C-alpha cells in the first residue's frame, strides 16, 4: 500500500514513465522508459525509432545486451533527442508500435495521468 506521507518528489525519484519521442523534452533530467525499434548501432550509441516514428539517439550502457529488433530503453533523458541508457529490455522481433504509441498517449492524457501515475 502507498502512504500519503510521501511527497511528490519522493514519488518522482522512482517513477519512470513510458514516453515517445515527442514527449522527451518534457522529461529532460528524468528517468523514462522508451519502447522503440533499434535502427543503427554505432559504437556506444544506437539510433532508435520511438513508437511515434521519431528518431532518438541512445547512449548505450556498457552492460547492455541488445539482441532484439524491438527494445525498451530505461534511462535518463539528457536532451529532447537523447537518452542515457541505464538498462534495456528486449521485446522481440514483432511489436505493434501503433498500439504502443496509443497506450503512451493514454498514459499522458490528463484524465488518467494524475489518477494513475502520480
């Protein structure tokens, strides 16, 4: 059970909201989850396509084991187009990105966000 004694700053420390590329600018300096398609690996960076079709540069964690086409990057947003990876979840080779994006948009809908995620 959650206690009402925690202030919002305590909650924000543990929150990693799912986002698409259009929402990254709202989360600079914060932890996020970015479901995406791996496009191009270039050394310590990977270019991915977010669920809304936007491209994002991900600075890959040294222990990352990217084996699938679709991944979820867990990381910290460094700017509106770049994420520093903390971890990666492999999601397989087939993922309905339109459904993922629709879900992300519902998460951020003001009718639901404050009630479910804060």
